[in-house]
């Protein structure tokens, strides 16, 4: 879940950490100045984990983690 507890809803996160196959597009597209909101990103990651548990496969096909 989100690493930091945000004091306001307008405060953004700026860390880019985690498994690339689980990362939300907001994290990958964010910059140091724009940031991203933690809760929607957590929901994305939970959805990916649920998909993997139900289907046994990743929802996206990639050749390597650098894509």
C-alpha cells in the first residue's frame, strides 16, 4: 500500500519503486514535479494481484522488465 500517509488529498507521491509488472501507468508516467496519487495506484496493483491469483498469468505480455 502507499508508503506515506498523505496529510491532504492534493499531496502527491514521487517515489518510483516496486515490481514493474504491477506498477500503475501513473507511476511510470509521473515526473519528479508532477507525482501521482497513492490510492488509485494501490487499487491498480491490487487488481493486478487479483488477476494473477484468479488466472495464473500476468495480464500483460512483456519480453523483459525493461519494456
